[in-house]
């Protein structure tokens, strides 16, 4: 599985609108056949920062970055580009496993 985490620093005046700004891109990515999950979170420390956690089957990330919706979302004309303060920061790694596992150190019954 390919696990990707991306931090987006959004302009303060657009931070509350970020879920709507990214809605089309989010929905299209979630509908990709090799997408495992695509989840947004807002930082508790910085309300202008959003973190995207996404995963794809081993061969699913390349079709994702080559998709029309990815190219549109990341282009200078795309809705996300002008809402950002800076270039997003990313960690992308191939990992073992194919989905979420239960945490071994904690068990809630």
C-alpha cells in the first residue's frame, strides 16, 4: 500500500472554505478504483493547516497523479492553488499492509 500524508497551509481568509474548495477533487479521488482512503483533518494547533491522509493500492498512486481531476486540482488555474499560502509538504511511502489495523497497545471493548 502507498500511504501519503500532505500538509496544506491555507490562506486564513479561505481556511473555513477549504472543504468546499477541495470537494470535487476529494470526491473524484475517493471514486478511483485503487483508492483505499482519502481523509482530511484540520490541525488543532493551526486552524489554517489541513492534513490529508490518503492511501492507494500499490499501483494506484500513478493513475491518481495522472488523472484529470488531480491535474485540474493542482494546476495554477485550479481551485486549490490560489487558496494556498505555500507549496504543500508531503510524505509518501510504500508500506506493508492493505488497510487500517487495530492498535495493539490499546483495546477498547
